[in-house]
């Protein structure tokens, strides 16, 4: 992993921040490995736009959004007061519009937990500016990959691009119960996660983009597309000739693969 890589991280459940796990320990150290970027651009599974649009957060002082319920009370007392970066947001909007997207700035939106929970572990001082870019559930995997390609040049300007979602994400199975924090993953989770890693490792962009349709138990691992779409953006943000590799492998609650990937042309 280099400072010029784009990343995909699996953020799992919000309790990642307060429950010990291999993923928590990994994320707590990865910021030191990367170093301090000029700013961070996060594509979160919990930030949606509609139509064919892209929304870019532009507040100078974004609030911490507690977009979850039923989790440990201490989570609701944690804030992530990182500054926004209106100038970077404007640059991102311009870049995306020139690339053929319909992008606009949103000064009213703060950081959802797909952004602030992992960033709290990676950069706990909250002193690096953060801007979020939305996913769009109405648009295709290829559209999201192209979105990443449009953002890729920002890596050379000291911007760390992070897609935050989940390598697997079946909440119905998660909420069924019976899966404790350290539960062993069922075969349908591990088989899909390893297949995805293999496709990423050989640079099979089309295969990765078609993972939910054609991968083993793709629909079971991703009944909805929200948590895999940030992966496609991160893959594109690595550049057209990027190679990807799995830089972390673990799971929480059995059904949530917490894998992380780095994408780089180097």
C-alpha cells in the first residue's frame, strides 16, 4: 500500500468503534501506515443521491450523524469533529460535472457512520479535512466505477480516497441473531469474499462489477447494492491500470466480511 493508493474498507456495524475485533485493530493502525493526507474523500454506503446525480458535502464544519439505532449507548456520545473542505468539494463537483456526471454541493449534510466510525479509528485526532461523495442506488456498477475514474487524479494531489461499505452485507442474517461478534463465517460468506479477492487481484474489472449477479451467492451476500457500490468507486479511483490487493481479511458476526483493499497503478 502506498500513499497514492485508493482504499476500500468494510465498516461493518457501528459498534466496530467500541467492540474489539481484528478489523478494529487493523483500522486503528492503518492511518499510521498511510501517513497524513492533505484531505480525505469518502464514498460511504450510507450517503445516497437520486436520479442520476452525485452529492458532495461542502460544509466547513460537518456534524456527526448518528444514523443507526439499537447500538451501545456510548456510541451516541462520540463525535468526529473533523473539518470539511469547501474548496475541495467545489473542485470535486467541477471535476465530476466535466466528466459528464450531474454533481452538486450539499452544505447541509454531515458525516454518516460509514465515514466517521472508521475514520475515528484511522485518524482519531480528527484534524484532516473530510469530504463525502454519494453513491446512487439507481445507477449501475459501471457508473460507480467511472465515478471513481473521474476522481482518480485527486490521489496525486494528496487526497486519500476511501470507499466505505462491506465486502459482504446481509443484514437480514445479521439481525436473525445467533451470530456473536466472533462467530465463524458460513461458507457462503467466505466463498464469496475469497472469490471477490481473486477477481480483484487479477484485475478483472468486469468480473468485480458483476460480482453480485455472477459471484458465488452474490445476491445472498448483497441483497442490496449499497455496501458494494463504494468498492466499485474505490477500484476506479485507483486508476485505469490499477491492481488491487486485499490488505485485511477478517469478519464480525460471521456474516459481515470486514475485508479491506488497496488499489494502485504502482
